[in-house]
C-alpha cells in the first residue's frame, strides 16, 4: 500500500513541474516567433534568387545549342553540303559533323534527314568517340513526332522537342537518356528545302547544370514541363512519368498551386499548405520564329509550411532551454526517487523468488554468487553433476570447492572481468571439478544481479555441460587441420559426381581454386591420354558397390600440364551405413615416375656397362686360361712329332698325359662358360635335401680322397622336402664343397669341412638353411659381393665362374647366399637359404 504522503509529494511535484514547464514554453514560443518573422523575409528572398539561378543556367545552355544549330545550317548552306544526292558533299558534311560532335561533347546524336524523314547522315557520340552510322543501318524517322513537326518548318524557323527520354527501336533506351531535340530546315541557293538538321542535345547535361545552379535548394526544387510532369525532382520516382503512361503530375498533387503557375510567369505564393517560388523558362528567345506552341518549363521551389525548418538563430538557444527543462526534470526525479526505489525493491525480490523456483526444475546447471564469490544458490542439476549436497556447498567459495588449483587463476580472472565490466562476453567456457576430482567443461551464460540503485550485488550463472561436445569439436578440428595441411590431395565428391570439397593441396597441384571446381565433375581434370571410359566406368561401379578403388591415372592441370597421381577412392557412410559422399585421397607421383624411368634407363646403362666388363673379363680369362693349356698341348705335339726312341717312351707317355689333362681342363672351362651363358630351364621336383647332399659328397669322393679331406654333416631331425631342381642344387653344393677343400689346401691345412642343415621359420616362406664351414685362410678384406661376379677370381688358375653360377642357381630358386668370415675360428662360412615351396607355381606351369 502506497502511503498518502507519497501521493502528496508526487502531486506537488507534478504541479510545480507543469506550471514551470508551461511558463518556459511560453517564453520559448514568443522568442521563436520573433526570430522566425525576421528570417522569413530573408528566406523568401533566397528562394527567388535560387530559382532564377536555375533559370539562367538553363537559358545559357539552350542559347549555346541554338548558336551551334545556326552555325551548322549556315555553314552547310553556304558550302552546299546539304545536297542529299551528292556523295562528295555528304562526305564533307559527315566529316564536319564528326569533328563538331567530338569537340562539343554534348550532342548524343546529330541527324540530317531528307524531306521524306529518311536519315542521310547520323553521328552517334559513342561516349566521346563519335562514329558515323553506315548507310545500311540508317533509319526512317517519318513516324516520329518530332519529324511530323519539323517537316512543315519554313526558312529560319526552329523546332524544339519536349524534353523526354530517348527511344531506340521502339523502346526507351536504358539507362535513361534524356534528350532535347533542336531542328532547323536547310535550303539550297534557290530556297528549295533539302532536309532538316536535328541536334539531339543530351538532356542530362542541361539537368546537371540546373542541379549545380540550384544545389542550395536541390531537395525542394523541381523542373516541370507544360503538362506539369516532373522533368527533375529530388524524388526520382516522380521523374519522366509521362514516358511510362503514368498520370503522376504536379497539378494533381498541388492543383491550386498549378493554376497560379499556369497563368503567371514568375512569383511567390502560399497554396495547398506550401510556400511556392517559381519562374518560367522559355527555350527560345522571343525573336526566334516557332511554328507550334512554345514549350515553356516551370522551375518551382516547394516548402511545406508544417515541416519548415527551425531558424538557425533560435536553434542556438535550444541548449539553454534544454538545460532549464533538465533542471525541472531533475527536481521531479529527486522527489519521485524514494517511491520508485521502494517499488523496484519489491518487484526484484518477487522476481528473484520466481526465478530461483524456475531454475530448480531445469536440466541446465544454475548457480548464484555474491560479490565475494560465495555460493548463495545452486540447483539440483549442478549437485547431480558434481556429486555434492546443497548443505555442503552453500555459503562456500565457488573457487575453493568447484575449481581445481591449476585452473583457479584463470577462473579468478574471468570472475573479476565480469564483475568489473571488463569482460563483455557473457558466454564463457570454464572447467569445474566434481567431488570425485573429475574435470568437466561447462559453457556458462553469466548475468549480473543489480539492486534497485543499479549496484552489482552478485551474479547468476546458467550453464551446460559441454565436455563431450568440446571433445568432438576438437576431434573434428584436428581432422579438419590434418586434411587442410595434408601433403596429399583430399577431395569429396557427391553422389551426383559433383565436387563438394578439395583441400589446399588440390589448388597447389592443379591450379584450380576451390570456388572454380565446386559443383563441377572431376572429369574437368581428365587429360586426353588419361583413363579410358571403360576404366572410369569400372571405377564408379567399384565405389558405388561400397568397395575401395585404388589406381593410377593421368590428369591435367589448369594450365594444360599433365601429371600422374596415385588415388584411393572410397565411400563416406552416414550413421545408417549408407554412402552419402565419396572420398578421394590422391598423391602426385609424377616426379616419382620420372625418377623411376630415369633409374630404369640408368640401370640399363649400368647393365650394359657391366655386360661389357664381363665380356672383357671373359676375354681376358679365355686368353689366359686357354692359352696355357694350348701351349702345353702344342709343345707336346711338337716333341711327339720327332722320331721316337725307346729311351723317350716314358717321356712320350708323360707328354700324352699332360696333353689329356690340359684338354680336360679346357673342357671344364668350356662347360662352365656354357652353364653360365646358356642355362637350361628348371626341372623342379620334391626332394630330400639330406639325400641331395649325400649324393653330392659321393660324387666328390675322388677329390675328397685326393686331398685327404674330412667331410662332416649335421641334419636337423624332421627336415621337410624341397621343391627344387636336383641337378642345379647338386652343382651348387659341389662347387661350394670343392671351393672349401681348395681354400683349406691353399692355406696349407688338411681340409676339414662341416655341413649343417636346419629348417628356418620367419615372416617369409619356410626355408631350409645350409651352412658350409671350412678351415681355410678366410676371406680377409675381399669384397664378398665381388666374389660372386662372373670371371672374378683371386686364384691364379680358374674361370671365376664357380660362385657366379652358384649365386645364379640359388637365386633361381628364390634363395640367398652369404659368404662371411668365421668369427670364432679361422675359415669361411657359406650360408645358403632355399625356400621350401617357392617354385610350386613355376613347376606346375612347366609341367603343363
């Protein structure tokens, strides 16, 4: 209940303020009336001056046009340029009008019509580059209103058309082009009319001079034609209404004023609640002969009396009157303040109670803090999220209970910023800590609580747990950054085959911007030598079926340059598993293919070089290893060719043996050469490696006994059979065992050879590993790779093909051979690994 004393105070305030305000208004009104009457005369005089300025500007422009028309007609008549039948005269007239149009710059068109209204010459200004229209494009103007008027003109008579918009091909030219046509007939020396010269004066030039002259009253001045249509108005929609069949006229808007304007040539009067100031513009001086009614225009300034501007002198007193009125209002405010404050206090308390009740039942988090950061309210949603009870947290500092120590400084800065008004963003993401120590991210909407005087007394915060949302957003952001910064092209294509996205690498590679390719089909990248239609069809069938397509194709950049790229294309599925888009990840492999081609060419060159080197070594070997035995045979034959005696029988027998040994040696050399140069095809079969090794040792028994060598073998129990060519594997083992015996013999040792065979399981195919140990001098610093090269040997006698043949036969079985020094004892270890079944397919093909 409002006390009676308050009503009395308010009533007294109202009376004092009303009386003081009324007296102040009377003083201001009297002051304004005096200043207004003083400025009225000055204002009206200025209006007259401005409309006369506009009249003068128009007359000056029209006088110039008439002067140009008189000059052209007089010049043409004097020099007989208007003879329509003379091509030479027409050409001279055409050149004259071209120069005249360019120099004047105000005539959109200059026409010379014959007596039937047909254009003989037409010059178009063409934006400052006048052109003469070819005869084939000249038009007939006999049906135009201005020709109907000019065809009856006599000598020294003039015609001025209404100011209207130019029409080309029966349509109003756009943009609008106001035109005022000036015409005068031309005659020959016998006073026979030859045609009419028409100047299409650009009306916009006339209007621009008019606007410039009347710029002070530009917003209220108008130019009217004799029918009261607006030729110019600050309100553009009123202009040229008669050209579009509209009846928007000055006479309909101000009928009383138009009656005065129509009867008088100039004046100033009040009508239709407006002040009108006007003058009349006669386009032709009074001395000029004119056959039709003279088109007189009206320049009118219109000022609404109800909207008349406040005089500037009185405006300088407005601050004083405003200050006085402000003092009255301030007094009223001071008297009413007590009651308003009481009312606002009651309303605020009621609102806070209803607000808290609403916050208790919403699913969002809600808290209330006082100026010191103590929790004065929290709803059940917050307690459920954090695990606290209301009794445990009310009255406690928010920062101490709900903010982890490492985030406390950040939370303090945000809270101080909100309370001090320095943080204008009321939406803040902060981290809170539950009772169990879990960190949750909450998006808060913060609102300051104010008392009736506007002082901050606390803050209400409504929040939403966005922990999972922010994690998803971060994942999307990381994915987006990865795609944007990917060194490969990433493209997304819609189900309709149109490009929806491409990363910056696409622009870098192709030269096309994302804007240029959005909505386009990827085939715009297809080169002339690219993928065939069948391959493209297979690509789309693959990805539409839900499979992933991988391949290489050639595309074309924006600049026409071709490039190669490796692509993986697959479907993007929605939550229901349906394909909604296609993802293409592509890598530019142009340089890689170029490097591979260069490498291939280089390898070919190296192979050729190595082949030549092999030929060289072979020639050297043949020259050395075959020359010596041939020399021995030759010498033996020379001795045997002499007469033999009984004393020479033993020598002859020895010479025969030497010759046979040398022939056998040469046969070995030739056999090695044939084995290396012309290898036969593989004949694989399933065999026991133990059987092959024992069989090889039996074959070498003669050499073993000759060198008194000891051969030991060790076979792992349960060895699987091998799918190999037995003849070649026996030769491999024979060469390796023979080399081991020879290495020990050359080192001065009694040969002791150890052969260890075991199975080997790894990531590749299961295999058999054969290790051959000798007690020779070892490899020393010899390059092991070089030992297996054809025709390379460290011995004085030998072809150098033994290990080369071994290496070839082992690799034909997809195996490996490694030569190394024995790290524990002297000698060499030869390690041969043979896959168990790597030749199965080869063998099946061979037998087929």
